[in-house]
C-alpha cells in the first residue's frame, strides 16, 4: 500500500495544480481495491461456465439483453439479417478483497455487467452485427492494483473461460461466419492473448474483420512479431487491430502509465517504449488533432427508462505516445465518470460511440470486397 500512496503523491507532482478532490478519490480507489489477502486457489473458484447453455452468456442474438439497447431514435439490426458476428469480452466490474475471480452466477455481478459494459459498450455493435458476450470468471480489480503470481494465476483462469467461449462461438454459434473481436480493459488483455494463441496463423484469421482492443496499452513491437496482426491505419482497413486509451488533453498519459505500472509491479506497463494509438475520429495513427466536428456522437444511456440521444461534436481527439488525448466534454454526466488525473478509461467507447457505430458497416463492406 505504501508504494501505491507514493505513486499517487508522485502523480500530484506531475500535474499542477494538484486537485484535492482527485487525490482523495484516488486514495479511496486504491484502499478499496487492494488484492485479496488469501493466495489464489483454483479450488475456491466458482465452477466454469458451460457455454453450450444460454445462462453462461451475458449477450446472445436470440435473447433480450442490455446489448440490444441503442441511442434514442436508433434501432439495432435484425439479427437474422446480420452478416457478421461480434465476440465481446467485457472489462473489469468485479471488485472484491475476498475472492480472486468473479462468480459468474452471482446476480449482482451479472447486473453490473448488463448495466455497465453491455449497455454502454457492447451495444455499439448492434447496428451491424449479432452480439455474443460470454460471462467469465474475471480477475478482481485488486489483482491489477498490486500485481503478483496470484494475479497471473487469476488471469489464467479468466483466459481459460474466454478461450472456451470462443471455441463455442466459432464452432457452433458463428460457424463459418465473419466475426469481430471487441473488448475493453481486462477484456482486451484477454483477447490479445486469444489472438496470439488461437487466431494468428490459423484459418480464424481469415474470417476476422477486425479486433477492437480498447482501453489496453498496445506496444508497437507487438505488431512487429512474425505473423502478427497489423494495426489498422485507415477507416477501411480489415483483418487488423484498433486500439486507443483515452486521457484528458493536457495530462501526461505516459507518466501515469509508468508511475502506476511501477507501483503495481505490472512489468509490461512500467517500461518506456513506443505504443500504438488509432484515433477513432479520423481512424489514423498520426498525431494530428481530429476536430470536434469529426466526432459523430458521444453517448451514455443515462439510466432512465428512455435512452438519451447521442451528442455530436462533444470532443476533439489526437494520438500521442500511444494515448488518445480528448478535449473536455464539459458535461457532468461524462465528467463524473473520469478517473482521477484525467483518465477517461471508463469512457473509451462512449466518447466516440457513433464514430465506432458508423464505421462498422464501412469496414464490413471492405471485408467483403477484399
């Protein structure tokens, strides 16, 4: 814990003037999300999901679920007419100091998945595609706050679920059909491993329209591996990876990554090296500012009975040093979800929701023409 407190103190010195409210909030996050005191024990984990049954899926085309929600006046595609499927792996919602991995059967956990990432992230794909999102025994947030051998074991368990769900997806539920991989945060980390182990160099790669590994730092050298997928560089590229991690303009994302990586002990994020960012407003990797007029619409559901309308032109964005820097949305509903020190991690999809949604048919069309 001392190293985490020192990290927060270091962050306050990196950005001036320090915001007292942000410091307090950061301390609360760290204190509330320490890793479990017990060692990881697979015998204490919940039973593995059985993906042949509907109950093991957070979203399916044939069920009514939160991934079917759309902004006001927009409608999801009829699943029967969709030609492409999406395999979506949701981010961390499990925050426990007693268990290393979530119990996917727990009602409160399932509600968190539905009310958060399914509604706010997976729904972006329902305008073009059938959406599949497996439940899985994800690692608790504390495993990231302080990385250890227990974290490695807990992530391995989470990955085993995702891999089994993917095989059910490609072998029985989306047999022979083109597909998109999409994730956020922990979900993107797991999909990255899935790409390395089960997609690159296989026939599955021929059916991959693209992969969204959002909210996860992707180092440039990862794309230089023999046989690796490449980073997307235009609005029409297919068979490639799209990645960005959002921060407020004027902040220093690299310093945040290095400071928190060193304090947590997570080796991949405590090194200074080139990272990749694809700007979802321009779909390019260059450092030019994409003005707010290119923002086709940010969106948050709002929590009411009727979803809110999307809001065009809310932010501008530019890539630099692997991070996506966005201007202030200047609306409380968005600002309330910003993590201390200008980290827009919770809003990675939401700030550019309509850019993603509207670009999907473009890339799918390019896939069919290649």
